[in-house]
C-alpha cells in the first residue's frame, strides 16, 4: 500500500509568481486536505476536497486554490506569491472523513 | 474564538524519565481531540485520538492521553522516554462533524538527553 506522496520536495519561487504543489492520495482514499505550516508553528487548515468538490475552507485568501482529480490526487495552486507564503505545505488523505494520513510535505521558499 | 494551546514550546527530558505534554482547548462543545508527532523530514503521524467514552486513551509508541472536560485539557504522557521520542508534538482538535479539518496547536519540541 503506497502512502501519501507529495511533489516537489522543495521549491524556490520569487514574489508574484505562481506555484502548483501536487499530492497523491493513499490508495482508496477519496478525501484530501491541505495545510500550511509556517516555521515554528502548527499546521493551519487551508481547504479540503471530497470526491472532487471543495468541502470546507480555512482562513486563506482566494489566491489559494485547489483541485481534486478523478483518481483523487490533488493540486494546491497559489497565485501572486508573497514572502509570508514561505512554509511547509502538507497534504493529508483519508477515506470518507476518517483518519487522515499525512504526506512528508513540500517546502516552499518565496524570495 | 476556538483555540488550541500548547503552553510548552520546548521540553528537555532525560532518557528513561517520564514525559507529559500539555494541551488546552477552547471550543463550544467537546471536540474530537488528537495528538500527532512530527519528526524532521517526516509527515505528521497520529499517536492517538479521543472521540468519546473512556477518558484515558492509549496510543502507539507507548503514549497515552487523558481527557479532562472540567479543565478543557488533553495532556499526553509517556512513562519512560526513549531517544527516538525526540520530535515535535502537536495537539489538534476538530469539530465533531468534520474531523478532517484539524486545528493544531503551535507544537512542543521534545529533546531527549542521554
């Protein structure tokens, strides 16, 4: 059974650019949640997708958007990057809102 | 406003000694409660969770946690710490109808000394 994977591992962008982060769910999982973890802080909920539909959103601006595909993999897109977007982005998958399994994260640095 | 507080940013403990990590929450009703561990370069791993019932919850790696409604607390304990327990620990809560949307505390960094 393959766990949750995320790509890329690390990414460096400059202010104003756009970025796409990817997440492959654990086999059989239909729910994906994304979290932002700034340095020295706990993860903050960005949004969740359930069966390709957004199913809840945290306190993040619209320039944070996402997609979930029919195979339940997911993307997180961030437009107009700001310095404060530098963080570890975590993806978690689950089956029908049950226990979440987290990926190792993507470290985004915005210069 | 709903909140999760981990009062201790950093704890140093000797190998073999006991460990207790504190977590307090502020929610309208008793939420679902979780403890996660994060090691460098690793994703978050669920140690244990509390939904209802017995207030003492057993988890993986020898950890346990006790839910105290009167104190709005969910403290994590381990009787004897191993060097491999050095990591960051996060308490998290979720509303009872949406436990996929976790609210995390700021974390407690645990250092284990020989």
